[in-house]
């Protein structure tokens, strides 16, 4: 095929581009993702990092670091791991296994403790619900009386008891302290051994009297007279007895008690019945026989305890299972679990619970019963309480009375005593108003309304003319339950009238009432001015205006008036001249007291800095200028830096303007792709720096630069400045000494130079007089502003993430590939044509 010259040229260009792309491909393929900080790194391409037996020597010559402690490459990692596994100490492996077993045992023990804790917690919750359990749980209770008490006459003497024998009167013997031995004998003077074991104190005293009467006849009386000698036997110290508490108690076991202790004392020592123990049938077993049975409930309810006899050595106190238990919940005084005995009914259980609470519904209770197959609910009415037999597992719920009234009517509004009343005593509307102490003077009787609740709970309104009912021309209304009578007041039906005063008055309550005063009949202009505190000094009393609403204007007339204006000349003593005196006001009148045009308050300006006499100066005229004040201050000092003079003006800003400015700044900041906007505006006041050229003003006072000063202005002339502050996104922001030969970039260099985040093209200079000059652009070059003494250089920072080197390369590759594809497509298309 023969090609013409353009085709040959295109073919050669196409081959050159293909060769260029193939030459660049290895360079792009070597761009890799940077390794994480602190991770071991290797040199060379990915092929050089793979461990091969044949190239280990070459790797050591080219890639191995000189530091022997440096991290090894990934090629050495498998070998190192293998060596570590082969060098494991058997003793260390055994220690690790023992530690693992110990940790497993500890975890198992901890789990068992947690499970046991949950079980104990549920068990304790059940015990707390049992009626009477709290008595045994209260460790402050002391049922055992070990203190000195009178010897009971029926006390049975036993081995270990200490007795004291007294014989006094006509014949006296020394007091004898006696100990009952194991066989029940005591040893007496003259008499010898006497068996008193198993005897009561009274019986033992009779035995001793019969024995001693043989030796002391005076112990026996004669001729109907009492014996002159007395014999007395007392118990001085009780013995200890061992009692066994068994069955369903908290802590079963053997307990040592005094011989004066009762069976209840022994039960208390054991912690009382547990969650399945009975409180109604506690048995005392002596010599394998049940000698007594006692019920704890009477002790809990009335304090009596029958059957809890005094214990003897080797007695057994046995607590069995409960036979029947029910739960009482709801509105009773002591909700909980109760144990009814055979023959007890629902009323007995309610009695044990202390009865109903004040808000309990006594007419009916609900009983939830467990049947062999499922649960069942029973409604038990009050007449069945005395005969309803409970079964074990029953749950009795006592509900609350309904939160509603059966006979209530309500009256509100313009009556003397509004509130709730009984319909039984107030069957009709007139009777209800009479019992409410009658109507108030402001009552509107032309129309009242009654809200009535129907049987289906819907509400209807009944409008009435109360005046007709009172006069007898209309029938009285019979009330029903839940009726609500509303009698409006005349003031409720009228708009709240007021008058408003504004302007130059000394209203001390202007912040509270806003100049509004409640309208009163026969209120005059003088009255309102007096209520407002009188005139201010600046008031123009000769022109006080009253603007009044027009209440009868013609709505069709185009020139219809919408208000009336009355002008008055009011004296400083608040009196009006002539016929205007006592001008009556109408509701919603507006009173305007204007400021006198000839009245001016003092205004001040502050001179700060290098003035001969700095400070505050009063503004003498409305057109006083900067040079006038400088002349009044005596002029400037020799150290004054005229080019740095600044005029600060503080102007009030409304809340709306402050909000609008903040919104606009936030919107601008959100729209910016780079840089940031900040504002330090003070709420209510805007401080502005006015750029003035004081050097020009002093040279030509008649120039336009010599502006008129205002109230609150601050004219500041600094001392001669010799430094420049460099701030912002720099390596070392600092203050640099000024030198006329230094440029903007020289000052930046003195501060360490720009950083990567420096936004160079937005740099600016703030001059001492408050003016600002920014960096400009010429082609691709930045033209930086001039720097003067006392200036401040600001370099803002970039906002947003900067592209990494890898991202720049990837974008370059993508753009180059797209460009080559486009060129090849165009050349191919032209070749085909």
C-alpha cells in the first residue's frame, strides 16, 4: 500500500506517541502507597522484598540496613517465627497451661458466685414478703431475758441451778449458797443431801421446811400464830440448757440458752422459719413427745404468745412446712404472704394485714386461683368475706376506689365562693348560687352556660338567661351529676382598655408596662402624665399630643379620617390652660410628649495617645472637626506617629441588624472553599475603624479628610513605631524590627517563612491607622502590599485537606491517559478518512 506524505507523517507521530507511553509506564508503576508510620520498610521494588534462597546474598548487599537492631523485612518473618517456635521452653509451656487452667477455674468460680447471688437475692425477696419474717430478721430485738428477774413460782429446778437459802427470825442460820448437782441433790447444813431436781421452787421450799423443822421448831407456827422463824429459797443463777432447733428454719442446730428461756427464744436464735417454714404450728418436743405447740401470728398481731413454754435441756423445737399460703396485694396496710390455718377465711387474712387502706375498694376483691390445669379469677364480694375459704397459691388483690365523684356539681366565675358542691344539698341552679354566697357585683346575668355530661360521657352546653331565672320569669334549672356552671364577668367580656404614653416622660416602670396604663373612667391627661412620672427636662411641654381612635368613620369615604389629634400646652406643674384643663381621655388614647428641638445633652470625644493633654473633651459645636480638638488639646508630642493615627467610632446596632450580620457572615463562611471568616462583634454596639490620614489633615485643615467628630469617638495617635508584627500561618510568628529596605517577603522570612497551609494570595497588611491593603495578582505572580512601621502582617491558613503526592500523580496519570486516548482517536479517525 502506497501512503502519501500526510499519511506517513501521521503514522510516524502515532508510533512516537505509543513509544512515549510505553516508556512512561514503568515510572508510573513504581508509585506505591506510603507505608504506615512506624512500620518496617524495605528498599527496592516489590520483587526485591521476596525471600528466595538464591538471592539472599544480593539482598544483604543492597537492602539490609547497617543497624543490626533495625526491624527485619517481611522476607525474614517466616524464618524468625519458625525459630521462635522451635526455641520454646517446655517449662514455659507448662506454666502457660497452669495459668490457663487457673484462669478457667477462677472464671467458673466467679460464674457460680454470680448464679448463687441471683438465687439468694430472689430467696431474700420472697422472705421479705412473708408476714412475720421481719421480726426474726431484726437483730435489735431481744426476746431472751437474761437479766435479774423474780423467780417464777413454777420454775423447775435442775442440775446446775444456783440456789440461796435464807433462815432468819427467832432462830437464824448463815445464808447458804447451794448448787444442784447432776443427780438433782443439794447439800445442807445439819440436814445433809436433799433431792430437789424436777421440783418447783415452791415444792423445794416445802421439802426444806419439813427437814429443818426437826431441828428448828420455831419454823412451825403454833396456836394459829405464824412461825417466828422464816425459811426462804430463791434462785440466784440459772443453768444453761441445750435446745435443738430443727426443720424449716434459717439456721437449724443446737443452741445454749438459759433455763428461763422460752421456745420462742430458741426459735429466734435460729433466725425463725425460712421461706417454706410454717409460722402457725411450731412444736416443742420433750422426751420424744410433743409437749406444746404455739402459733406466732397472735404474737405478731396482738403480742400474746400461748404455748411457747419454758425450755428444758435437750428439748427440740421443730418447724414444719407451711400447708397453705396466700398473697395479699393492693390497698391493704400490710401487703405480703400470709398463712391461713384450718377454719380461717378471707376476712381473717385481711385482719392480719391490718385491714384496708383509706382508698381501698371494700365492695369486692379479686382472687386469682391456680387450678390443676390453668389459672382462674374469682370475684368475692364484701358479704362473702366471712365465709370465703382460701386455697394455697391464691392471690388476693384489693383495688382502689374510682377516681370520680357520684354527687358533684361545680360553679365558677363571678360568684363569691366558686368551687365544688354536693348535688344532694344543691339540686337546682338558684340553690347552688345561694350556697355559693351569691353573685359578685360584676356578674353578667344576661347569659350563662352550663356544661352537662350525658350518660354516654358526651358533653352538651345549656345556655341560660340567669336574670330571667332570678326574676322568676323562667323556670329554675335542675342540676345533674358533673354539671359545671359558668357565670362570666362583665370585665371578661370587654377588651382590656388602656392608654399609652411615649416620649420625654420619667416613667419609672417603662420597662414593665411599656408606657401602658390601665384605663379608668374620668381619667385625664394630667393623671396619665403624673402616673408616668412627669416631664423630663428635655420635654417640649408646650406641644403634647393626644391621638385618639375614630370610632364612627365612613368606610366608603376616600378621605375618611382614621384618627383625631388634640394638642395641648401643659405647664411644668402638670396644669392645662383654660378650657383644656381636665381633658378626659378615652380608651386606647396615645399620648406623645416630644423632645424640645433646642435641648442638647453634652457629647464627648476621647483623645488617646501622643497628645499634650489627652483625655475626654466636650464637643462644643455640631461641626467641630479633628483639627479643632487637636488645637484644644495643645497639639501633638514630638514622639507622635501621625501616619498611625486612628479614629474609632462606636455606633449602636439593633438586635435585628446584629442577627442579619451574623447570618450573612455564616453564609459567606459556608460558601468559601478556602480560608475562614471570623467576627468579634459586640452585641448592641458596632466599633468601626475609620481610615484617616492625619498627616494630610494637619497640612490642609480645610480638606475633606478633616471629618466632623461625633459622640463617643476615640482619636488615637500612637507613639512612633519601630516594629512590625507578623501573624498567622507561619513557621515562627513574631515581631520584627522595621527597616525601610525590607519588603513584604523579607518580613515573612524573618518569621520563618510560609508553611504548607499558608494561603499566600490572601495575605494582607493592617496599617496603624486601621486601613488594610491586600495581596494582588499580576499574571501568575503575587504582588504583596507595602509595609510601614507599626503594621501587622496577616497570613491566613487554608481550610480543607491538601492533596497528597500520590493523589497528584494519580490525577496526572489519569489526565495524561485521557489526553493520549483523545489524540490517538483523532489520528485514527483522520487516517481512516
